[in-house]
């Protein structure tokens, strides 16, 4: 079963509360999404391999540890996932960025990929898949299917808020994918919104309400 890491940090809780508040404006909402993604990146990269090198400090020679050239790609699911990219790039500036776009077939309700542009060496990269809201899990599962079809072997899913239903669905469909989630909320409502959630993340990030 895929490991689920629910964040337990005062800064993340505080910034999530700001995002949940319906009176929070676009600027603050966008900044908080980016900052939470940055903080979550700390947890999601905890297992990056290190190597030892020798350097000279002003005082002496020292053996120190640096990240050993792991190749990472960020893949936001369009469009709300874009709101998490900038914060993570602050921490991993050398990461490449791919994009996946999905829409829901109105008859089958199945997510269909309408756009996919990934770095050409995506099969050699570890992917951080980004989507602020993990609702039913349908989009995340379809995006993971798409990445695996293209040869990606290591995927971590990062969400700001998840519904228990979505977390369980991803765990069942892709038990190898670790999930990093800011908070797991109560449930989904009949309209597919997370309760209490924060509303439509894409609309609130881009001010399109
Ligand atoms: N997508 C959103 O933006 N919000 C939800 O609550 C569920 C899906």
C-alpha cells in the first residue's frame, strides 16, 4: 500500500487555514499555495541521495555532503497544479517541468488526457506530480497512468488537500506512489468538492470565479 504522508507542521496548517478562508484574495491565496508546496517539498525530498565531496572551508579541508545528481521533474496537472510549481522550483531550481492536461468525458466521467508535454528524458527522472486538490483521485490516477506509460518509474504525488476517498483510490490504483498531502479533510460532497476544503483551487489561484 502506498505510504501517505500527511503534513504536521504549524506553518503548513496556518497557511492552509488562510487558503480555506473564503475572504482570502487571489494574491494571498496564490502565495500561500506556492509557499505550502515549497514547505512540502522539504518532506517529499527527504530521501534524496547524498554523496561526499571534499571542499576547503576558510578554516580547513572538509568532507561534506551534496545531493548526488538525482534528476527530478515537476509535473503539474493543468491548470491548478501550476500554482505549486514556483515554490518547488525555489528549492529545486534545476528540475525540469512537464505538463499534463486532463478533461472529464461528460458521458463516461472518465478523465481523458488532452495535453502532455514532458522532458525528453522523463523516463530517467523522478517525478513530483502536482495537483492542489485530491478529490475523487480520477485525475491523479489518469496522470500517473500516463507517466508510467511513458516509462516513469518513481512518482510522488503532492496535494495541498486530499479527500479520504481520493487518497484511498490512488493507494488502490497505484500502491507504489507515495502521497504527500497538506491535510486530509472530512469527505467529498455530491458536487465532488472536498469538505471543508477551499473551493475551486484553479479558480482561486487564477481569479477566474
Ligand atoms: N477540485 C477543486 O479545486 N476543489 C475541490 O474541492 C475538489 C476538486
